[in-house]
């Protein structure tokens, strides 16, 4: 096989997704594997990247022997620390070439079609605001679950658990949602504490989606938590705008749930996204994307407009 291949890999806190295109931008294959979060260890992230690369090639009908003809762009969650970036770039990888950036950077490239002016707000297991102003990066949040990631499904989930535990003690009001959550732990706060001691952000994120389901039923506690989440997301949008990023695409698997809770004045900053993060990683690798049909971004539904692993 003479032609080069271009692979985009989006490594997030919940999973690692790959996509393969040829020189003309034609889609050839896709695959998914486990989490590839930089803070969980560079070696573990590299293993997941290698795994999803092989699986993506397999889906396209290729074997591992074409890795050397494949130019790869990778975006990793929480790749903020300079030493982590350097360690990943020094990897003795099997690819034709490798370019590495944060997951926010590839999402921004994809969301705005390689435009050097625009931004994104990722709301998934974690969260991050990111933009480019004449090609220069602007970052808001995204510093990890322990100290950051506001308006994410993991943070909403842990708040729901805290509220449910306190409600059982009579500190906060009880609701159908708090009863439901405590019943999942046998109404035992001790069981909840033991579970939380080993839980990961994706584990907490599952309870964030429980909150969304109960908010749709107008559960008062769930609605309070989603209103708080919407305020946090709105604050991140304002922070991007204050820095000069005024065209922002929502991305992430929690974005659809949060959007109705955004403060109205911040929704004027939102624009549809053009492509997703994996296609942004393909652009990072030096590949091209197929042209959008006229009106494509306006016609797409929410998940197609804003989807991001």
C-alpha cells in the first residue's frame, strides 16, 4: 500500500476512540478502547493508544504492518503537565509520525474545522474550556477531577452522592432521587463511603446521568444540582468570552443535558461544531477532511453537532 493513512485518536477519561481516513479524507475505520487519561499514567495511556490504533486499522481491513504508513494525531485528557507531554512525545512509537496535544486542542480543531479563531466547552466526564485566538491557545479549567472539572458529569455525580448521604441524616431535604441513590447502597452510608474510596471519575459520572434523569421528572434536588451545573458552565463560557473567544461550540457527552440549564445570555456565544475531536486529531496529524455539504452544521441534530467522547 503506497498511500499514507491518517489516524485521529481522542483519549478521554472514559474511553479512547480512533478514526482512520485516507489522503482524500475518506473514512476507513473506527474503534474504541478503555480510558487514556494522562494523569492515570503515560505508559497506560500509550498502551491504550496503541490498542485503539491496531483496532482502528483492523476495522478498516488493515493489519498492524501498516502502522508505519500511518500518521497519527492524539489528543489526551489532562495533558497539561509539560513533563507528561515530553514523555509522550519521546515514546518510541510504531507510527509514520506522531503529534500530541490535549483533548481540548483537537476538539477545538475539529469543532471549527481548523479555524484558528474559535473555542469549545467540553462537558463530559470532565470539563474544559479552550479556544484559539489567531492560533494562540486560551485555556479555562480542565485541571482534573480533584480540583477542577466543574459542570462535568463526574462532579454532578459526586454532589448527588453527597446530597443523598446528607439527606439520610436529615441535613438536606429528601427527594425521590436521594432515596433512589441511597437504595443503590442499601441505605448504608458506610457502603457508600467504601465504594467512593476506590471510585474513579467515570464511576461518579454515572450518578451525574442519574441526576439528569430525575431532573427530567422535576425532582427538586436533581433540578437544584442541574441549575448549579448550568451556572458553572455559564461561568466557563463567560470566562472564555472575557479572554476574547466569542464563538464557542459545546462538546462532550454531558453537553446535551447541561445546555437547557445555561444562563440565557451565555447561549448567544454558542455555535454549531463542524467536526468532532477525532477529526480534529486527523487535522493535527496533517490529514484532510471531506468537505461539508452546504448547511451541514445547521441541519445536524444535537448529538451530531456537539458530540464528543
